[in-house]
């Protein structure tokens, strides 16, 4: 049985333009609007997937589903994003398509979602499959390959492997800088990855230079109220915190929190990370009551968003218990270090 195309080429082009606009809305932080549009497009295309083999309909459907998953990831709903992307890739596989070869963007998004969901081994396997196929067949352009390297750096850092993270970050930046058409925004994101990896490796002085440059660039590219700016503020604060420059770090933590709240992300897991770091700063500056309050806020948000079993939730729970027990010496060096 072959797929019966019930949309004209003009209608398909119009849907592609609609998805372009939805992606731009998500880039501006309008996740709810993106979800409405992408869900509608995916549902409109769903009945047309009865046939077999690749088609423009299948690619548009997969793109709509990917954007829907990306919007859930923006909101910190990582498990929902994982489910959507796994279902999308499974549906494409039933049509005879190979994820790493035929839908690398969807597979890459799945790996990112798995990383944030705390499923590090599965994320690594998915990233490596996409990267291996890209290098073997040259099906991905240089910019897309650099994005995979960038994401591998973030995964390595999350797994506590800073040297590996630094290697991936440097590879990504080098490859992207050699690519024609690489955007300033993409290059700035690579700089942010490099700065985080330098922090993880304990090279905070070098990292600080990059963090300050990244913050300035993101404000120029994105404006003062954007998710990327909030992340850059938190990362610079964490870098200063690691150097025991507490008075300098605290205002950047607060600006990061204020920006996240203004974006409607007060209950986002990454907001919990900033609260955790600020709690540790308060602890180190002898403000025990506020440290406890901030840590409890962080733990509540993280548990609500990701569950008790997530690595970050376990880390925050350990910090909360030690602060509650007045156990300064019990906070090991890794727990005291702010997360970038």
C-alpha cells in the first residue's frame, strides 16, 4: 500500500513555513505557542503516514514532532521530550529509515533530551552513533557535525569528565570556525561550552574570560531577557564562586534567577541548579538560614521536575541534608563546587 498524498505541494510548503515560524517563536522563548502550532501540524500530517518509504510528508511530520519535543525540553520537561522523540524515530524506522542516517537532527535532539533526563549512557550511545555515521558517510554538513561535538562536550561535563568535555568543546569550536555560514549565535554557544569545560577542569581564570565574552555576546544577540542570557549569568556566577569571589558572584546568580522568573521558568530544573549554587554561597558566607531555605527550594523544584532518582536531585538532596545538619566539613569538594 502506497502513501496517498492529500496535500498539494503548495500546502506542504505552507506547512514548512509554519514550522519555520514556530521554531523562531521557540527561539524567542514562546514554548506554549510553539507547542500549539507543532502539535496541530503533526496531527494534520499523521493520517498521511500510512504508506512506506521516505517522503516530504514524513520529514515534515518528523520536524513538527522534533520542534514539539524541543519546546518541552525548553520548559524542562525532559521525559516528555524523550518519549516524543523515541516515538518519532520508531515511526520512521517502521518506514525503513535509519535514525542516525536519515534523521540525524531528531536523533541528536533525543540524545540531548536523554542527557538532561539523566540517562547518560543512552545519550552517549545515540550521540556516538550519529557522529560515527556522519564521519563515515559525510551526510551531515560541517555545522551540524560541530553541533554534535558541542553536545558531546556537555554530556561529558555532566558525567564529571572535564578533560573529555574540553576536548569535545575545542573540536566543536575549531570545526565550526572553519565552516562557511556558521552564525555568530552558534559560535557564541561553542564559546559557552568551552568556558564550562575550562571551569570543570579547574581552569577558572581562563574560563572567566570566556564567560564574560559569552555574556556580552548573548546580550547583544538575544537582548537582556533570554534563556541564553540567564544561563550565561549563572555560569559566570559559578565561575566566580569557584574562585571564592562570593561578593562578585552573588549579583550574577540573582540576575540569572530574576531573568528565569521573568521568562516564566521559576520551576525549571536549571533554575533549581542556580538556587543550589546560591545556597552554597550563602552557606560559605555564614548565612545558614537563607542557605537552608534556598536549598529546600532547589530540591523541591528538582524533585518535582525530574524525580528523586535523577543524578541532580540526588546531589541536591545530599547537599540539603548536610546543610540541615550543620555539617560544613561533610560537604565534599565536588558538592561544594557550583554547577556550570
